[in-house]
């Protein structure tokens, strides 16, 4: 898979566009690529505050993505049935749903973060 635009990304600042608002999310600039636009947001129905909140969410989520995935992968407690376990205490049951609810949630979150469909 081709790598995405390098991080960190930052907000370019909201500005007027037609009857609505717009903002660019920009990546690290280089001498060969002085203005690297990662994406542009524009919506005539979205208010300025929602446009800013949306841009802030995209930047924060994308910049934190790799760290969050690595942190979640790094907090396995122990091995259970050949798989890493995230559960806060050693499960007392072998029932995979009730005994490993935290593991289920953690694996689902990692799959979602990696773009893997269940
Ligand atoms: Zn578990």
C-alpha cells in the first residue's frame, strides 16, 4: 500500500468560500513541495464553528493515529489461547465474549484503525 502524506498535519485556517466556509489540512512542507495540501474541506451548509471543529478533529485524530495504535498494541497483559490479552484482570471464564470483552473491544478498535473490515 502506498504511504499517506507524512505527518504531522496541521490546519491551514478556516476561510470564506462562496456562501460557506473552507479550510485546508496541510502536511510538512519541503523546498520541493512548499505547500502540501492533504485535503480541502468546503461546505456551504456547515457553519464556521463546525468547520473548525471538523478540521481540528481530522488533524488530532490523524496525528495521534500511529501512537494510539502502538500504545494499544503495547498494553497486552498476557497470552490467552495463543492471543494477546488486554483484559485488566485475568479472566475467570473461557467464554470468549464475557471473559475477554476488553480484548474484543481492543481488536475491533485496531481493525477499525487499520481500515480492516470485520
Ligand atoms: Zn482478554
